[in-house]
C-alpha cells in the first residue's frame, strides 16, 4: 500500500486507528480457551468487530512467538485472514528487527514475501546496512524506532551528541537519507507529548506510528495537536484498551465500543485539522 | 549455565568457539533438500560433527522465521536436540529483541521457559525496561548489542555525546548498572580491532560474544590480543565459514575440519595467554 492509498483510507474511514493485536493466551476470555485455535479465534472476532473503524492492524510478534509453533501458526492465519477479508487494511508486523545485512534480508523476505505484510518495525542501533534490506520491496514500509513510548526511551534516545543533536533526532535525520517518506515511517510514543514538535521539525512528511495511547497513558489530542500533518501522518495504535475491553463472552462487542470511542475522537480531530 | 561453568567448558575443550547456525535452505547441500526436515537434518549433522570443538551454538532466528511455521519447528527441534545430546553447550538465540516491558517479558518467557535457551541477544535502543525482563531468570543471560560487526555500526554506535562518551560505551556502562557479569554479556564485532581495548576498559569482566570472524573478515588473533581477559571472556562466533565449508555430501566433515582449524588456533591463544 502506498502513502496516498493509506491517506485515502484514513479519510474514507475517518480514522487513523491501528489496532494492536497483542494477543495473550492468559488474557483472552476463558470460553475461547476451549477452542482448537484460541488465539486465532480471538483475533478473528476482534478483527470482524473493528475492521470498519481502523485502517491498520499490528500483531506484535512477541505474543505469538512466546507460544512457539502454535503461536506462529496463529500469527500467519491472522495475517492471511486480514489480507483476504479486509484488503484495505495496512498490516504491520511489530517485530523490532534489525541485524547484519544478510540476516535483515531474511527477515524482509519473511515478512514481505512469505507473508505479504505492509510494514515491519525495525530497530536502528545497527545502522544503515541493517535497515536497507527492508527497503528493497516496492510498496512495503520500514517503521523505524525513533522515540519510543517507554520509560527506558530516556536512557539512550535523548542522549545529546557533541553537535547538540539528540540520538532520536540523529536516527530520524539519517534514516531519511536511506529512504523517502513513501517507504519510511517512525515509531514515536504517544507519551512523548511536546517532543512531537521536535519530531515534526525533522520529519515533517513521514507517517508516524504512535503507540502508548490507552494503557500506557498517552493523550490522543496531544498527539494530534503536535504530530498531525496535512496528510494526517499518524497511525495511532491502541492494543490492550481495545482488545481486552471485556474479559467475557461480549469481548468483541466491547472491543468495538472502545474502538468506536477512539474513532469518534479521531473523526473530530481530523475535522478540526481541516483534513475532513 | 553460570559463568564459572562456561569458563570450565572453555578450558576443558580448549575452545571458545560458538558455531552460528545460520541455516539457509538455499545453501544446504541439495541431497538434504529431499529430506522431510532438511533444516533440522543439516543442523543435526553439523552439531554432531562439531560439538566437541565448540562451547556454544547460536541459531539466528531470522533464518528460521523466514520459513514460517516450518522454520520455527526446525528451530525448536534444533534447540531440543542440542539440549538433550550435548548438555554442556551454551545455546544462544540470536534474536536481537528489545521491546516495551510487557512485550520483552513475552520474549523472555518464550526463550527461557518455553525453550530453555541459555541466552538471548537484545538490542539496547529502548533502554532499561526493555532489557530488564530478560534478567529475571537465574542462570540465563542477556547478550546486549554493544559494538556490532557491520559497516552500519558507525552510523550511531560511535556517536560521541556532549560528555565525550561514545554511544556503545554509554550502553555498556549503563547496562552494568542493570545486571552483573554473571548475567550480562555484550556483542562486540571482531571487525572492530583495537576498539576492543576501549571495550575492555568499560567492561573488564563481562563475556563478549564476538561475531565477524570468518566471512566478515575479523581477525581471531586481534580479538584475543585486545579482548581476552583472565577468564577468557570471549565467545567467538563463526557461522558461514564453518557450516558452509562444503556444499556437497561431505559438508559435515568439511565443517568439522574448519571448526578444528579454529579450535586449534584458539587452543594456541589460550596457552599464550596463560589460561591453559
């Protein structure tokens, strides 16, 4: 999916919501645990209940890998289910990969050829040759960690170098010499507040994938105020607050209600920014 | 496995070799591709041919994930095969993970409980709370990326901050406030030459996992000269040069010959450093 298509979907659906499929076998409703494929059954119900309210899904690989082979099967089935039934969805593998060139190439092949995902999150620490292999697939995206939503983001990402540039700024500035905003997004945590202004100074046109709204406490309004650009430029992710909105048999309709609240707020924000 | 046991294994086997199981379906001998489980068949033969010459195995997750479910099965079978048949081997999941706390916890559970691996490689960009969950398992290790072997390591890892400290130094110094050298190793690429002296100034006692000897061109002698400490303190990895030493039916014996050459050089280096 290219940037224009993504923006069109955002306008049509009046939403820039990404639903994070951080599906934890310990947290899904107990009645689903009797099913043959409980993780997929949960995901399918969540997807069917939310697909008209969001523009992207983001399965977090850790949750699937923690179950070994069974989890990997559930991950693949989930991706295929979205691809076949909701072809307008942007599917992100939240994998935070990044390795030497030949290894990154294996990951890229896995995510973009074997599974036909739209994007993968990548960690920047190993530099250009760890990221470049992911950029060799037209229409596929790298979402590079910029300024993350967690407390530990302060440990290294805010370190100022001898030229006065913070590490996340250097990462975002340097990465733009590797790829255009048609293939490169950045992860910027919703908890970073006014730092979104600094992010937009460095990356005015790139889409930002924004985790940290909801369970992690970030404010959607603040993110839109400081982070939205003329093409929206935001995919705001919510995982736990939506998918675990209820722990009983009405989990899917509860997830829908929660997603609807977020979509409603997003519609308002898109209006107030003149995008709708 | 604790540090003392690892050092004992190194002295007993006169080797600090780690064999990297970067098994690529495209590169294994063609006669194996007829087998039902070609990746596992290849790994089993390589392991049986090299286990007395090395102290560690390092499957690189990317190579397995690129094959989807089938690859994940091969990865698990390989780890279980080593665990059951060669219990003195230190098994490293080369995964380069690192995510927000609850996600890193899922990975840690996957690698240390579900699979009983000894160590996992972790990326430092997201800071303390992305690494800490891996440290909650006694006898299990985090191997944090410090100074990697690839060209892109210069993009960010060598950036000097306002206090004159380079990023890899800050990472290695800071991480030592999170864990002792009984649970924390660092990745330092063999291609970094004299920078090993700087690494040892910051981390005199930590084991270093050293990729980049062999196909990537690093020198084993240089690594030992600048990086070895009184407990050896090195696990030097070689992947492609050993496992793809021959592409025909004698691939396993060719791998053994290559591993034997490295072990022989390591024995000499351990002697010359007074460890043997």
